[in-house]
């Protein structure tokens, strides 16, 4: 059975002939694990928290490696011993193993880097690692400045790349799908996500308009109160506590939401989102946030319920037909595995 290391998905003994394991690097760094006071004085505030250094970007990982931090080196040693002879290693969201180690110590596995949270993290957690990987995939089909991600990544990388529509494995199709499932919903609007960049400014605008009709959840720091401290940075505050959800709770709340089941979102760079779901047939897109608010209000009106349900149903069926997690996971792993055979064919020719 082929063995795969994959992050942010549960271990699976036999997933269509693949044994899947995961790894938690944070287990090696106790909460509050930090550099010494002298390091803080010499090195400044960057990298003060070692756990954060792993996820924030390449500079933090590089510092842990260059200084041979004992917790980091113990974690790296265990990772190498455990996955040295695996067939595929897929890094999703961020890379905590230094690229020099990946290149030197993990020669057998096909190593695949995922680009997520882009474009915010592209030059921080993506590009610096690319040279050590055999292939890469991206979550968002859009990048910035009206450039698709498929075009942008070719500037940085000449190895295999693909778009992978990320869907978490906890998202399972409900048993009940009658008319009431789509029409009898008690939440107007829901957003679930983390507070990245200007996204919070947009959420402030939306929450100010919709008030209690809008539910916002996610993994926000400071026990969900991070929006209050934005004022210290000269930014508008988000004066609400945001609570996190378990995967099951997240699915359940989407099944209760009117706007959430019906996807209303921006078109993204190069109108990339509109290439996934057909506009006004499977999803609704807007050019400006104020236009988005108008569209949401339109589809929340009782007299427009049939239109909302029609579009929601079409997008719902398209999702299960083309983006259901199990099929997409299998396609990604098979694509990763095929890279080795393609490389062997190229060398033989």
C-alpha cells in the first residue's frame, strides 16, 4: 500500500489503496515556548514565539534551523525518521521543515507544496520553499492584479502545478434534501473564516449593515477578541467576539443559512471565481462590497425565495458532482504519484 503524509486531514488506514498519516509540529513546542530574553534584545521582536515562527513564514523556520533550536531539531529528526520512506509528502497551508532538510534528507518521497491563504502568504510561506519541492498546487484560482494563479506560479516555478479545490473531509452530504432543506432556514447570513488582512475591514462593513442577521465564526486569536485591539494599530475595531466552530458545527450552521448555502462572493482576480460556479446560475458575484450587500438583501426577501433556492440548488449539485472531498482528494494524491512516473519517462527519453 502506498504511504502518504498529508496535513490537516485525519489519518486513514486505507483510502482507496493509500495509507495516510499526518503530523503535528506544534506538539514539540509547549505553549509559551520562546527564545530567551537576550535573544529578544539582540534579534528584536520577530520570532519571539517559536510556535508562531513555524507558521508565520520562511524567516521564522529559517531562524529555528540556523540556530539549531533543540525543540525544532528534535521535531525535524522525528519527521525525517517517520516519513523518509513514504511515497508522497503533501504540505498544506504552511511548511515547517526547512527546504535544505527537505532536499537533503527526504529524497525518496514526492514532495508537494500547497499554496493557501494567497496572495497574502505567497511571498512569505510559498515561494521561498518552492525549489525544494517536486510539484505544487494552489487553492485559489485567482492571485492579484487581475492575474490568475496558474499564470503567476509559472513565473516562479517550472515544475508540475495544478489547481486543487480544497474541501475538508468533515463536509458530508446530508441525508435530508427535500424542499424544506433549502427553504426553511433560520439564519440569514453566515461567514466562517479567519481574520486575514483587509478581510476584517469588509466584515466590519457587513456587520454594521446586517447586525444580528449576520453570524461570524472562525479561529480568531485572543479568545475571539482580536478585533477589539485593532484600534491600537490605528485600524477600525471589530467590536464583537468571534467564536470558533468544530467541523460538525460549521457544517450544521451552513445547512441553516440562507446566504451561505447560496454563495454570494466577489469575482476575485481575473474573475476566477466565476469560472468555478456559473454566475447567476450556480452562485452570485459582486464587483463592490456595497453591490454585494444589495444582492444579499435582494435574495433575503421573501418574494425572491424561489430565485435564491433555484441558484442554491444548482450550486449545491455542482459542488457534489465536481468538488466533493473524497474524489478530489483521490485525484490530488494520484496526480502527485504520477509526477514520479512522468519524471522517469522524461529521464529515459
